[in-house]
């Protein structure tokens, strides 16, 4: 699979690497296509470990080029409308759409945490694509966007955030007006406690499935769901179990299968099903 066909497509690669350090740009240029592919693929050897700026930028390039590759593979319209839930302050997905799409494409996100949304706005201001940033729970997205209008619904490293938020809200803890990273250890430990007591599914399944059903209504008939969820290093120290985290895609797969929503999984060459899942309406 050629994740970075764009390596030689100057304008697309230029958009994906905009803002990267001179060191990372030099490294990318010095590598052959094959060596770059291998280096990017190794970035998601779990747990993802980011020691230097170059690591973070290569990880970003892994994700953005993977998404561009998926848009190409699924022939997503160049004027696509894409919805991402729970982007936080990460702009990988709008950056990928910005590199792939033409004028007329639109990126929409629903994001609850206020300070992360403000970071997102600042970072995304460099993009030329049309953006709509909704400060609300993704479960309410149909109050903002009409049904059947969206080509792709993206859950980029979001299943964990959605579950964390459901559990925190259930416990009466604010996730909107807090510093996310300060609140996160407590959120993770609470999720683990629910999991260890065997109560996670009872607590989170129904709201998670409602989000999926809402996104199904949002999507066009031939639209796609794209999920990814690889595990970062450093969370064990907060009392969070990496094996549990590494099972998030499988958990989403099982819950969606059990809910029998009429979604089928699309097989993907070169994308590990442990970290990736693409679904389409049947
Ligand atoms: C750490 S950020 C996630 C960043 C991104 N998914 C990533 O991993 O790069 C977590 C964000 O998800 C948001 N979030 C969690 N559940 C949500 C939901 N149901 N609707 C909208 N935002 C949600 C939180 O409010 C927070 O802004």
C-alpha cells in the first residue's frame, strides 16, 4: 500500500507537512518513498512514543497521509463534507481534507472541551478549507447539520475520549470547562474502575450507540465511518491499562455489531484492524 503516493505530488505533500520543523522536512526529503513508508508505519508501533518534535510530526504525517489514502481509495468527492467527533485540539483530519479536497469541501467538528476547542481554532486557522466548529456533544449534531449530507464521519482516536466523557458526566464531573489534561488522569482511573467492576458496558454502550445512530443519519447513503485508536505511551503511570486501551477499536466493533445497526466493515489493505475500522451502511 502506498500511503505517501503524495510524496512525489509536491502540492499535496507540501500541505501535509506545512509548519513542520526544518529537521523533519530534511529527513522526509532524504528518504526514498519506500523508506518513508516504513518509517511512518513504524510510528504506530504501540505504545506510540513521542520523544522529539520529529516523532510528533512523523506521527501526524502517518495519520494525515493515511486519511488522504483512504479518501482516495473510497473515491470520496473532492467537495466532500466531513464530520469529526471529538477533535480536541488535533487538526490531523482537517489537514488531511485540506490536502485532498477542492474548494467547496467542508470540515465540521463537534467538540465539548472549551480550551481544546480554542486551541483547535487557532491551529486550524492556517487551513484554507471551510470549517464549522460546534461546541456541543456530537450526539446533538443533527441540530446543526441536515440528515444525509455528510460523506465521511471520522472517529480519530475518539472512542476513548467519548467513553471517558460519558463516564465523567455520569459521575457528575465537568469535562467542558476544565483543563482536559489536568482532568484526564481522574477520568482514566474512573473508566478503569468501571471496567474492572464489569460496569463499563452498562454505563456507556447506549450513549455510544446513539452517537453512531446519529452519525448514520448524518451520513449520505454511501458514506463512510472511519475509526482509528492506537495506544500512546505514558498512560500506565496514571493507572490506565494499555491492553484495555488497545482494545478500543475491538470494543467499538463488538458494540456496533451487537446493536445490529446495518453497518458493515470494509476490509482495508495495509491498515491493522486492531487500530483501524471502516464501516459503511449496508
Ligand atoms: C484529547 S481530545 C481528543 C483529541 C483527538 N480525538 C485526538 O486523539 O487527537 C478529547 C476531546 O474529545 C471531546 N469529546 C469527548 N466526547 C465527545 C462527544 N461526545 N462530543 C463532542 N466532543 C467530545 C472532549 O470534550 C475533548 O475536547
